[in-house]
């Protein structure tokens, strides 16, 4: 009423915590074909998948790339695989997790 104005601005950065499914089906049907970290955005990532012998069958530092169920250009066998990831989200927060996933065809 006295001719004064005021304004404020606050940027919010929202990040979803990383999650992974417990199974995936890389069978080419376009549904659940890639085992990928969901959530983010992530500032950095280190994602690895291991077979029963502890051999790395997939590794990436790009959270936008997931495992397609192959190893050395061949379909990986159906079974349970172990995974680990370390991601950095907004605010320089590091999240480290491990678990397993079932590959089904």
C-alpha cells in the first residue's frame, strides 16, 4: 500500500535416492530389459555387477547406462548376480549399497 515491493527466490535441488530392482528380464520385449540404477540425478556413480565367481560382468561410471544381461558379447546365464554401487547425489552425499539381482529370460 506504500509502494514498496519485495521478492524472494530459492532454488531447490531434489534428488531421488538410488534403487535397483531385484530381477530383470533382458529378453528384448522392451520391458525391464536393462538392469539400471533408478533415481538421481547422480553427480557421480560407480556401478558393478559380479557373477558367482566374483568376476565383474558389468561395470560403468555412467548412471545412465545399465547392464543388458550380456558378458563378453554373449547372453549371461540365467541366475543370481551380485551388484555394488557408490553414487554421489546433490549436496555431495555419498550412498553405497550392495545386493543381488536375478537375471531371467
